[in-house]
């Protein structure tokens, strides 16, 4: 499988107008150049291309932190050349990580004595943390099965279908069956009752999500724990729970301190959390905490001495930067309980502002909950003419990156838009986003209906001809695929027009035809600048 691809099949060189002050020869795009170039040229060439990236502050698809205080930025840059794995060379950095592990363990109510050290490790993110936690469960289950003389070759994990893809990666990479509880319309998280029903003697753990990626909802870990305790008593098993608190781990302790989801529940043996989400650190830091030493098999811990003193290590990778560990410690001591609570309350309030603004339009159903991760997931009440994918596409004209996606099985027919509220998303931005969404909806109202109508006609023809009628899910998938293919062809044609049209000849309003027209058709009208144009808009060429 090819993991990289070329963005252009025709242009094999990198050109930069300003860089021509320093170098006149174009650079090969996919091969290392033969000669060196001035540092000014290298900077300008790369900087010019990066200008075309989206604005991180307006990337409402991401849970990842996009702003930190300047003082922390300086600490990050000062430590950018420190390799964290060199623990003997950088003992203070190691100490800061240990402090973070213990602070987070206490935050999650780990049953620690006054002088007892917590068991945990910093990771690159929650994906690595989940891999480590899963490996610990698998090894502990295998050891128990071996001791009992029972088969240990078919481990499984029970999760909801709403889990993040890293769980699927763990299951595939480490040969563990993933048993998913299907979703249903109106209930987009794992049902604890159905989850416990799926548990068998080969289940290494049940994974609960504190903050679903799909709609931010917290799963009922308390109910899951209680049901699983009863099943363990009946069967003699000791099936444990892992809590994937990637998004909600730094929210629940401050907004919902009475909610029981953590180590207060006896079957919760490990918890992961993303420091780079609501831990308020830039991308590249996660944490996994175990309830006790007994929950992390000793044989998974490696001891090395070729960097200096004896060093225990339990990570999937070896080298990694120290900056994010230091940044996490900065946030924990800088903000404290008071500061984190203030940030989370503010995020929640801004989420409510956005939710209420969307509801006032009368056009959307909000599918996210008020309690949970501060995000707003919403769908159109009527998507017969235009759908959520079109809204997502047209919002990019204003700079907003708002993802649209379909729910997992068995709720694939539900399509939603999702806005994640981070610390740097202010109330002013929330109000502005509502206004821009209203503009987009009104513009879509004036456009011809999307391709659903065409596909519906084709479907009716198939029925008339005696062909098998497609299911609603199959039709929705075909609609989505057809629409994406159309947008790709249309935008490709538009880019070709921009590249080939004579610059001295000004044509106001070169635009690709609206949905229903043939990709590549030009229409003349009033215009906007090409840099901000998308399919369906007029533009100056």
C-alpha cells in the first residue's frame, strides 16, 4: 500500500517568486536537490506553501490545543533539542514527567498512599497510551489463562462502535478481536447492558469512552462497572475496564467532580488521557495511568543502561521530544484546579452559545449533549435538497473547517456536522460562526437541489425495470460518494482554468456550474477573488 502520494502529476518542480532573489533554478519536488540553496530561499519557499494550510484557530474539527501562553512557548523552544529518553542526561525533565504522572493519577482518584508513587507513563498521544494499556490487559489475561491451562489464543475487547480508530489499530496490530456494540439513532454511545452481554471468558477488557469523538457524550462507566461486577460474580471471571478519557479526562474532574468514572470504580484498571487536547498542550503528549503496579505486568517493562543509569521504559517508540512533557507540567502548576475549571467552564458556556444560536435558526437538530465534551454536533432537519457535506464545503470560504461525517453502524444514515470548542474559541467566534452558517444555508436554498434527486430518479427507474431496490444506507453512501466525486472533478477543472487562463485578459465570473451542471462548465457573472472561490461561486480570473 502506498502511504504517500503526489499532489500534482504535471508539475514536478517547486517554484517561489520571492525566492528568486536568492536562487533562480526551480527545485525538484520529490527528489533531494543536488546543490544547497541559501537559508533565506529555503525559508521563503516553505513559508509560501504553508500559507495555504488552514488556520489552526479556525480548525473546528480538531480537539488538539492550538494556543498556549508565550511563556510556555518559550519553555518549549528552549527544550526543543532535548531527547526525553536520555533520562540520565536530563534528570530534571524525567522528574517533571513523574510529577505529571502523579498529579494526573491523583486527579483520577488513584488509590495511592501518602508516599506511594503512581504507575504511569507519558506517551506521544492517546493512541500510544491505548496500545500500551491494551498490551497490559492482553498479557495479564494470557498469563492467567496459561496458569489455568486454558487456551489463550483468541483474546477480544468489547467496545462501542463509536470508538476512535486507534482501538481498531490496536486490535489489528496485536491480534485481538474487536467486538463492537452497534449504535442506534438517538443513542450514539456504547450501551453498557449490551456491552456486558457481549463479554465472554476471552474478553481482556471492556473499553468505555469518556467523551465520544462523534458527539462528545460521556459513556456510563458507573453502570458498566456495576453490571460487570455482577457478571464477574456469576461467571467467576475478572473482566476489567479501561477508560479512554482522551477528550474528557481533563474535563470531568473540573466540571463534573461527582461523576464516578475513574479509579473510584473498582474494575477500572487503567485510564488514558490526551494532554494535547483539554490538557491544553500542543500536539504530541498523552498519558496512561494504571490503578496499581499489579495491573502492569513486569515483563512488559524494559530496563536499559546504555544511556547512563538503569532506566525502566515501557513505550512503543524510543526517542521523543521533551518539550510537551515540560509544557504539560507548566499548565498543571500554572493553572491548578482553579484555572482548569475556569477554562472548562468557559468552553462549556461558549458551546451553549453556539448550540442556542443554531437552534434559533430552526434548521438544525443538535445531537450532542449539554454534559460532556464542550462540542456541538448537529444535523439538518431537512436534508432532501442540500446536505451537511455541502455546508461543510461552503463554510471553508469563510475560513471555517467544520467536519461533516456519517455515524458508525447501525446509524450510518445519520450525518452530522461537529464544532469542537477549545480554549481559543471565543464567544465572539461562536456568534460569528452562527451568522456564517446562516449565510451558507440561505445560499444553498437558492441553488438547485443536490444530487440526491438525480439518484432517487435513477433508483425509481431501477425499480420500474425490475431491478433490486437499494437500501437507504446504500443510497446514502452512493449519494455521498457521487457528491464527493463531483466536487473533486469540478474543483480540478476550476484549478485548470486558473492555471491556463491568460492573466492579462480579465473575465469576471468564471465559475463552475452549480450542482446539476457538467463539471468544468463556465458561467459568467459577478465575481470574487479566485483565492477565496469554491465550486459554485463566481470569481475573477
